[in-house]
C-alpha cells in the first residue's frame, strides 16, 4: 500500500469536484475548492475520521468494498478506479466481470434526480445504487450478498421479491427477467457470473428452467408499469431507461404524469421515506 500516493490522489480528486457534481447543494461560500472531507465520507458511507486519516497518510489499508464506495463517491472513471485499488494495495476488479463500479455518466444523471425514483442496474439485475425515493418505493435493494445481489435470482427464489408487482403482471415479469439474463449470458459466456446464475436457478426453480428453454433474448423494461407499495398501494408509473454504451448498466427512472394520483403518491413517498403509516384502529 502506497499511503502517500493514496492520500494525494484522494485529495486531488476531492478538490476537483463541486457539490453540484455529486448531487449536493452548493450551500454557503466555500473557503477551499472542491468537496469537504465530511461530504466525501458521507457519500461513501464511512466516518469522517476514517476518511481524514486516509488523506493524512495514516489510515489503515481500505478494504475492496471501501475502495469501491470511494470510487463511486469521487465519480472515478474505470482507469481511475483501477489506480485507486493499486495504490491501496489491492488488485483491481476484473473488468470482464459484472461491474460494481457505476458508470460516472449514469451517476451524474442520477445525482440530478432528487424528486423521482431512480436506480442503476447491472446486466445481471444487481442494484448498484439507488436514490432515496427509489429505496422508499422498492425497498433497499443494495444490501444483498452472493447470488441474491441479482434481482433476477431473488425473483425466482424469494417470494417477497414479487410483492411489489400485481399478480396479473408477474408472469410477464418472469419472462422479462429470463430474457434479460439470456442476453447477459450470450455476451458473457457460460463460465461467467451469468452462467453461474443460470446453473443455480435451473437447479432450484422449475419455473425458471421452463422459461429458460424458450430462448427468449431481450433487455426488457416495460414502458409503463404498476408497482405495489406496502402502504400506498398500487402506483402506476412510466419507466424510462438509459443504457451505458456497452449495455452493461442501465439507469431506470420512474415518473408519473403531473397532478395524477401516482404523482401525489410519489410526493407522499418523498415526505415519508421509509416510515410506516400507523395501523388503522379496529
């Protein structure tokens, strides 16, 4: 681990960013250029003290998970992310594997979407990052590990994953999930993580195995869908999708027509977040 190189790189990258670059308000006039240390720490979900020690060349070696969080917070490109890993004493993640590093271009768009649910998915259905409203609408989808990081895997193995969709839409959603995985499998190969997902799902889900044999291939995202919130009930939303150039990541944005019932429900989500409504008295 090269503490000096790591500290200097973090500081230089922090100083090149403005609050607006990462979705933060500009606020009061700043005495120094760039983001504050506490702002980077908050974006990376770490303590300010820990981040400060890294910049002061006296911190412990960061874990790969911590480095990935810093790369997202500092909006690093792929090459910059790899450099960060190397100076911290780790091998960079394989670029041929499903990425956990969010494309900076998608992050810049996500940063500007504070008033509507939005999230970034990998080509294996892994939620790489989601904004506050997406977490309120869909639940926190970023805390899963192993194969369960993939929403496709959870769809066929965890009944709770289907509760956000109306019953009459679940068959279509199942076909879309399999068609998405088939597209990833075709580009990544049988020995990839896509192949691992396919083998695992064929072993545990007869429904998946049957749909897999249909050989439907497409990156499908419905233009209009109904999502079922546990407190607010059905919410009819439009879904727009923006892909990276290599199609490996997609930004999903959910919107509602102005002054519609769905728009009012999204407004309530923005106010209430993850809070639960009190139960009605019997």
